């Protein structure tokens, strides 16, 4: 799209208006990529319908979607050029001059004249595709070469319609004055390009600034100062004004439409300003250029949407990040409560631990006097029900190898043992509710701070299930590790040897007594008393050995518990309590991030377009505004 205008004019005979123009070759613009970008915007804008900022983005998307769709379908038809400007700036006069005849009523300076939009179409052009009914427009045919390949629309004045009949029974209401604006809003959507007319008196009018801001997105612009024979040249100042409003203004035309009409009627050559405008229309809006203009418009429109979305999302960007950070913080707080409670419960259940580790150890320890001793002790302890009780409760049951109750009727009481009370959870949730509100996130994206009964049931059950599964696995791992340390053959041999030594010592002592004391020295046999004493020693020594073994089991248990609890955050146990906030923060964050990505893509697509033709202005892209 770098074809300079002069080349363009000689490149091919101008196609008749309304006849499809052959596709541009080597345009350097990737239509498929642009369509994909448009589809991505469509998907993205509707991806978080529960979030008000995203809803507004969706609203903006719905505004531009029909235009994008039309631009795609009607890439080749002639361009519709809407002439807009303040009342009395000379729109109708300019349209008449371009149409080389009186096609629309021009009025006096002050009052709006054009109430019905006039659409000027070349005689041979089919204009059935124009939404004339919606535009409430009148079609006028013209043979003027200036409008041979475009459709020109004399748009309604935006100002108050002063000569509208006074409404019966009262002073004018504000809504009366809106009729023209409504009319304008019905007409401009059909326009691809806007020709903005201003005079030295009206170029600073805020009404025009407002109309322009509303209609300019996606519509390339011509700027024209009229009344050239009467007024000073305001172009430099007007350009500054427009640039301040965010427009690129490569060129402003300056002409006198009355003079142009006069010269045309007299068969004279048009003067310079008017000729320049006619040439620019021909070179920049017709044929291949029309395609380019329409494409530029579509890309600008998408870029406009991206910036519009940025405007919606910028104010909540930090709030969304704060919410995500807040979820992390509150999750950490609840996890600390849970970890503290779990650790102290685990520590308090020392005997349960020990039994868990030793029961199986003892079962597997066979073939030796000490093994026999251990079995006997285990048998005796087994008869003692109080020692077998694991103390009940959630963790007690887990340590006893039982499945704690998790499903069904979850209540806050069930998690109190885990250090999480209703008040703690509610505190976290109300902190997050506040952060969410600042990010404009509310129901149904997130629930209330206080969970209702059904929510308590489901979240508490989920929490208990997760905790039970995680703790059971953790306890199993600890037990396996502990057992591995004690279950070594060396330790067994040492214990068996030590125990056997004592037994042997007792037997040797008994033998000594009997053979040396009785037979040799003739002392009386010590008898049962000695055996009782020996048994006590054996038992005590056995218990001492057992204690040593179990102490070795216990040694490092504290460290194991600490390590287990330190891994608690990774298990994401408390997530169900704050899941709605976490999900909402993540979705909003993703929406914002994706919007940024798409905005960059849109800006790149815009940058990838060659500059619009020399005379056409446009609303500036993201970089400039
Ligand atoms: N001298 C001069 N008068 C103009 C020019 N354009 C419009 N007028 C006059 O300004 C008045 C309002 O013009 P009109 O076309 O009705 O303005 P509109 O309300 O924008 O359509 C008419 O009296 C025109 O004759 C111009 O370029 N030069
Ligand atoms: Mg008019």
C-alpha cells in the first residue's frame, strides 16, 4: 500500500462505482491474521460476562462488530463519505458544489437547514445496499465526476434544530433538541469516511468536538475549511486543536464552496482549494484506495476497541492484582492456623505414633529371645484397651489408621480441631470481599464473606477430605521412614545379643550358685528367690532395650512432623475456603492480561498498515494518545 497517488491514478482505468474492485496484490496486509485478531477480540470480550468492566468491553465490542462485519463483507463496494460539521458551516453548499447542482437545500448562516439527510449517488450506481430507510434519507442522482465513484451524504446538523415546530403546549424540552443528533446517529454508521467541515467561527465548537470523538473511531477523515473567500486561514490553529483532541491531521483543505459552485455553473475551471479536494477524493477514496481505506478503518476500529478496553481495565488493574495478592496472603494465614493445630495434635499423639510404628515392627521381628519378649509385651499391652485408644478426633482417627468422617454434613465444629474456626474463615473472606469490591468483582463471581449452610457443608467436607488424604499420606511416609531406621538387621542383632547375654549371665550365675556354691562350698541353694530376682532383671533389661529401640523411633519424630507441616502450603488444603476469590482473581487477571496482549496485537496490526493516503486524517493510535 505504498503506491503513491500519482502511480495509482495511472495504474488502471477507474472501475465504475459499485463494481467490485479486484483484490490488491502484495498489499502487505494479512487479512487472515486480521480476521483471527477480530475473532480473538470477539472471544475475549465475551469471556468474563459476570465482571462489569468486562461487560463494558463487551458493550464496546458489540458497537463495532457490525461495522467490522460489514467492512469484511463489503470490502469492494464504493465508499460512503459523510459530510459533517456545525450548522451553517457550509456542508450542504459543499455537497451541492461537489454534486455540481442543487441537490440539497443550503440555508442561512445561523439555522440548521438540513433535516433530511441527502444521499448523492452517481446515476449508474446501484445503491440498494444502503440502509436508506434507517438513515431516513433522500437519494439524489448526480452525473458530476466528483461523485462518480463515491456516495456522498449531506449529514444532518448536529446542533439544536431551531426551526423545528415548537412542541404544542410548552417550551422546548431538551429531548426536542436531540432529534437532530438522533438523525445524525442514524446516518453516520453508514459512512466509511467523514468529511469534516468547519469555518473560522465554528472550528472550536465543542459540539463538533463531541460529534467527532463519537464518530471518528475507525473512520478516516478529511478536514475542510470553507468560506475561504471570506474568512482568514485557520488551518494551522485548527490542526493544533485537532491534534490536541487526538487526531492525526496530515492535511486540511481550504476552499470556498459558493465560489466553486459559481465557477462550475459558469463552466470555469475550479479554483485551487476545491480542485485539491476533488483530486484527493479521487485518489484516496476510489478503487483500490477504497479497499485500503476500509481496511484502515477496520484496523483502526479494532485498535480503538483495544484502547477503549484499556480505559475500562486500567482503573481496576491494580485492584485485581491486589485481590490476587490478598488471596495468597489470606490463604497463608489460614494455612498457618491449620499447620499449627495439626503439628500440635500430631505431637500430642506421641503414643499413637509409637504404636503405629512399633506394631508392625514387632509383628515382623521374629526368631530370638528379645523378639519373643517384644511379642509378649505387645500381647499384654493389647489387652489394655485404654492404651489402644487413639484419643478420637480427626487426627487421632488418622493415627489409629481409621478413616475420619469427612463427607456429608460438614460443620464448623469438625474443622475447629484443625485450627480453623468459622470466625477465622469469615475474617479472611471479608478481607477478600473488600478487595474484590475494589476490583468491581462481586456475586456471582464470588460468594459472600459468610458462607451459608450449604456452602459450609460442601467447603468443610472438601477441606476435610483434602486434609485427611494429605495427612494420611504424610503419616504413612513418616511411619515408613521411622520404621526403616529401626528395622535394620544390625539393631536386631545388637538387641538379641544384649538380651541373650543377660539371659546367659543369669543362667551362668544360677549354674555357678548351684555347682560352685552348693556342691563345692556347701552353701544352701538360693532357690526360688533367686529365680524371681533373675526374672525381674530380665524383664527390666528387656524393657530397657525396648525403650532404647522406641526412643530411637521417637528420635527425629519432631523433625518429621515439622517437615510434614512445612509441606502443608504445597498441598493447597485451605483452597476450598477461598476458592471463589482465587478463581475470580485469576479470571479477572487473565482477562486483563489477555486484553493487554490483544491491544499490542491490534497496535501492531495498525503499525503494519501503510500510512493512510496523504490527505486522510484519523484518530491517533495508542502510541500517540
Ligand atoms: N462565502 C461562502 N459562503 C458559504 C460557503 N459555504 C456555505 N456558505 C454559506 O453559508 C450558509 C450556510 O450554508 P449551508 O450549506 O446551509 O450550511 P450547513 O448548515 O452546514 O449545511 C449559506 O448561506 C451558504 O451560502 C463558502 O464556502 N463560502
Ligand atoms: Mg445543511
